[in-house]
DNA sequence: ACCAGAAAGTGGACACTGTCCACAAGTGGC
DNA sequence: GCCACTTGTGGACAGTGTCCACTTTCTGGT
C-alpha cells in the first residue's frame, strides 16, 4: 500500500538503502506493538532481503532495536517541540516559563497517548544514558531531556525557581510525567480513558510547578 | 544450590505442587531478568518436568507471566508495608499522614532499587486494572495502590488535603514515584547511582506533598 | 582496462522458544 | 475392581536470533 518499493523484489543485487529500510520497518513494528514487537527477521522480510543481510548493518537484533529506539526518541522530541512552539516569549517571562514547562509535560504525555508503541519503545531498555546523541533530537537539536532543561532554565531565569531548587529538577519533573505515561500505557491504568489521563497530566504539571519551588 | 528438591528427579509420576513450582521458578527468572526473562520451558526444566506439563496449569506462557506478576506485586506491597510500619500514629496526625505518604513513596522506590527485575515485572504488561485481587496484596490485605490511598486519606483527615485536592490524588502521587523508578531502572537514568535516585525520591515526595494541595 | 579485495546479500544450519496433538501413567469414586 | 479424570510424556511444528561458508557486486589502485 505505502512503500511498495520495498516489497516488489528489487532488480539490483544491492538494496542500496537497507539499513534505513530495516529501521523504518522496525519503527512500524514498534509503533504497532512496542519494543518486543520489533523483530529482525520480519524487518528483513519487509525489506525483501534475506535474514542474514541485516547482519551487514547491525551486530544483532539488539542493535536494530537501538536504532529504532533512537528514532522513537526523535519523535518524542518533535512532539515536545511542536507543543512548545505554541507559546512565544512575550512581555511576561514568568508566564512564558510556566508555559514552556507545561508544553514539555503535555507534549510528552500527548505523544505517549497518541503513539503508545513508539513511546514504550523509546523508553524501554537501557540506552547509553545522557549521550548527546544527535540522532535522538528533532529540529531544535535537543533531546526530550534537554527540552525539559530549557523549560526549567526559563523558570529559574524568570525568578520562579531558586538556584537550589533548580538543581536536578529535571529528574523530578520528568519522573512525574513519565510515570503517568507508563502507568497509563502498560500499567494498571491502561484502561483509563485518554482524556482523563491528559486531564490528570494538567494537574500533574501544576503540581510540579508548585512543588518544585 | 538452593531448591535442589525440584531438581532431583522425583519418584512419583505426579509432581504434587507443579503450579507453585512453576511460579517460583518464574519469579526467580523475573528477579534476574525482568518480564522478558520468564520463560515457560525453563520453568518446567527447573521443576524437573516436561514442557507440556505446564499447560495443565496455565493456558500458556502469558498466564504463567500473569501469575508471576501477581507474586511480584505482592512483594511490592510487602515492601511498602514494611516502610509504613516504621511510623506509628501518635499525637500528631499531620506528621503521621506525611510519614505515611513518605513511606509509600520510599517503600515503592526502595523496592524498585533493591529488586529491579521483580519491580519491572510487576508493572509490565496490562494487568486487569484495579481488580481487588487478593493475590496482589501483602499482610495488610492491601495492594500498593490501596496503601497509597490509605496514606492520602490520612492526609485529608488530618486537614493537610482538601476534599477537592484529594480526588484522584493517588494517580498523581503514584505517577511520580513510578516514573522515577522506571527512568532509573530501564530508562535513561539507569546509570545513576541508587543513593542519588533515593535522594531524588526524597525530594519527589516532598514535591508531591507540597504540590498536591 | 584490469582485477584483487572489500562490501553486501544468499543459503543452509543450529539451538531455542511457545504451542498443538495423541498417548501413557497414576488417582479417586462408585 | 473398574472406569473416568487428572496430570504428565513424547513427538512434532513454526517462528525466532545467530553462525558459517559461499556468491555477487562494487570500487580503487595500478
């Protein structure tokens, strides 16, 4: 239907862009079924190539998953950016700061609700921590964590947060929205309607803002 | 080494307690490697029984995992209870309420740090929501969620929380600690030292307490 | 223009998983 | 003592990740 190009058997022996094709296929599987659903052989099948061909581009299934996770993280970052763009820096820096924080939280949560599979994949197995890996970023060149830091910086600069309270505040804020997202996606709250989750998210952001200082 | 009893080939054709043996084996696998590591065939092997024997007690691997998850949830509840027992209701109900909330948060997080595999298993795939399943509880007969509710009730009763703010507050509080735990276990913070995670946890609980009202 | 060597993909095999089927071995009620 | 029922066995199958030896194609140096 969509990328028929990869299904019709190619004429050339070389695929030309296999690595990308595999990641794309893997991304689709992650979208549909989360990290456990990204399956190496299936990816090669969709790329119209033998299973072992994948090993020319990835050391194994784990590395393929790593690449897919990276792609998922980029999507998360993009969603946050989109949300942040709704607010412009105006004459009230405190309002701007608050809106930034809200945008990060709600962008994060919104993506989790919209693309559960990708979200779960993005935060599944141990990635190499805070690597400033440019592959995880969107157009602003910041990963989700850095976008959050930015929002918190604005809080501090506008006087909403003391220097002391600012320290490590990203972890506190992040935990909050991430936790709600996970509980709603694969935890005990998975039957809660999305609107309610998002409503809780609103309260959560307020709680963070109030509780941080 | 430990439960040799299940390894030496039994004399009777019947195992006698196979279901339990399978869950126990599964629990050990979950402890060591999280939900993905609980493998049906391996459980039967450890129980000294043929793979198919498991199907007399579970419809399939998923059901075995369900049972293991239930057991993990019990452990979480037990850990929270242990933490709560440290504080007794005294002449200051507000302090008691605060301590209860702290106990829930820190008990939860502490267990996550001590038993990452079990914790991840406990909150992995969709369980049947808020079923008051007695299998998930510890000695007080309350599951982790209910223990949290109890702590929040104490907050309200002691006047620390208004009726309006009390509503759905468990979700907000829960999200917070759960999020930190997940980020620390299988998220980008997995290299953060446990002491730091727990220190963040302390701040987090304070933030919740301050932010909820 | 050649041609060696690297890069990319193929085919076959292996061990492992979950699961299905038909069958055997004990057990309990009448 | 028999017979139905539960529990466990054995053999099979498809699907997975991965290793090995092999072939096909591309590329760069002479």
